[in-house]
């Protein structure tokens, strides 16, 4: 018998030749590396209060949620956290999911379907892309940040309902969506605007309330916000923040809510504690942006609008070798290659944290300056 999975080896070889093989590298609890790769933007994932929040929740509720939220998986801790997070971002209500990915799938598929037009930014996160595919709606992808294209599609549609999708802070480049203009257009055309605040929460807006809040759009009834608890909130899980009516609709119809085990108590406890820390120290978000600005200056790239500093180097191999060189000299940085980013734009994706020390910034300056000089020389050769 010929092994029906032989094609996997051919594909793997193709990826090796293209410099696109991915590796899982287990890390030790203490790596000794300066972490510029994670999404722990506020540096809270090892904060004693956040750890205590997780432990307390496990002691009270156990290690798992024990079932779907609709059967056994809802605790008072879930409900309290949902209310607190909603209040923080200025929404009427919140609903947590097992991940940000599941929140996006659940929200989009519950709010769109046959007879709906879904318009999505070309750079929307993969979870929104997959949500579009699952939605059974007519899906149109518009060029990145192109509000006029959104308006044209909404104006020409035959469907009664329409949903426009965008990240608030785009995950690969760290740039911002034109939220005020998008909302003006969606409102004028009777469409709903769904904004993924995965990289905006905790970083942008007053005390980290997010870019929707910063744009003066918090609480608008025709805006649905999704978020992850796995980045600034240092935990795991996702949330949809919207009106109580949307929350009730998701409880009734969102498949990733109904058919998925409820968010683990530890994640609820940790995210709740991180949210309290964010409230107590409203400057945390500003500190991430300040560190990101310093890193961008060192790397010789434009000033960032978020924690993400993207250093485009071009070919995958150059970006990969630069990431390895950083690691050998004590810096852990992200390396984004196709299909995560378009061909020819492989890059180092460097993320700032609020708790980076001045001594760490000195190391970052020395290593990045050297590694990037070498990488750029190789590109120019
Ligand atoms: C923009 C965006 N949305 C959604 C997600 C998914 O969130 P989670 O990791 O909680 O599933 C991510 C995670 O990387 C993201 O960057």
C-alpha cells in the first residue's frame, strides 16, 4: 500500500526550500532571554496578584469549567468578570469565550449568515478570516484601511443586513484602523461594525480601554467589540463586548459559545486580577507605547501606534537568520513569514512590554543595532 500521507513529506520539503518550515521550541520557565516576542504587553503574566487570582479561582471553582457555559460552565466569577470588563471598555454587556479566536468565530457567525454582506479588511486577523468562511454570508475583502471601498460595497449591496470587520490594531504591522470613518460609513448604511481589540485593549485609549473608547465610540449600539484575554490581560480566553441584546443573541446562537466548554476558572481569575491592576495603574498602557517608540527608534523604523514594532526585512531566510542572531545574543523576537504576512515582507515582529527596564533597553539597543545592520547589509548585497 502506498502511504496516503506521503504528500506531507513533499510539502514539508517545499517549505524547507522556501525557508518556511516552522519549529516548536519548548522554553524553560526562566530563559534568560529578554522577551520581545510575546503579547504580554503589560508584563503581567507573572505578576503575583495575577497568579494569586488564578490560584484563588482554581481553589474556589476547580481546574476546569466542567461543561458548556449553558450546562455547568457559568460561575459567578465568569459573570462578575464579564460585567467588569464591559464596564471598563464602556460596553453594556460582555460574554467570555474559551479564546479570542472562538469569540470572533462565534460573534461573526451569529451576526451574519445567508442574506448578509460581510466586508472585511484585507489585513484582518486569521480568526476573522475563518469566521467569514464559516458565516455563509457573501464575503467581500477590501484593501487595507480603505473606507471608500467599504462604503461602495455597503451602498451597492442587495442584502438587507451587513457586517463590517476590522482589527483595531492590526496584528502584523501594529497600525490602526480608521474607526471613526468606518463607523460613520457603517452607520450611514445601516451596517454593524465589529472591531477586534485584541491588540488595542490595555494599550490604546484612556487607561488602556482600547481604541474604540479612544475614538469616542464606546457603547455605540451598532458596534460589537471582540477581545482576547491572552495579551494585555495576561490570561487566556476571549470576549465579546456589546449591548445586552447582542449578548443574549450570542448565548442563544453562537456555536463556539454553546458547543464549547466554558472558559477555565483560572483564566477568569487571572484576567480579573490583571484588569484590576490596569485600573489601579492607568499609566501602564502609556508605558508600553513609550517603550515601543524607543525600540522603533533603535530599529530605524517609523514610530509605532501600538506595542508592535514591525521591522520588514523581505525574504523569509533573512528574517529568520536575524531572529536567530537576536536569540543567540539574548533577545527573543518574533519572526513573521508568509502566509502570516504577504510574500516579500518577512519581518521581525518585536513587541514592547510596559515592564522593560532601562538595563534591558540598553541590551536591546546594542543587539538590535548590530543584528539589523548585518541583515540590511545582506539584503543590499
Ligand atoms: C487580532 C487578533 N484577534 C484574535 C486573536 C485570537 O486570540 P486568542 O489567542 O485569544 O485566540 C489574536 C491572537 O493572536 C489576534 O492577534
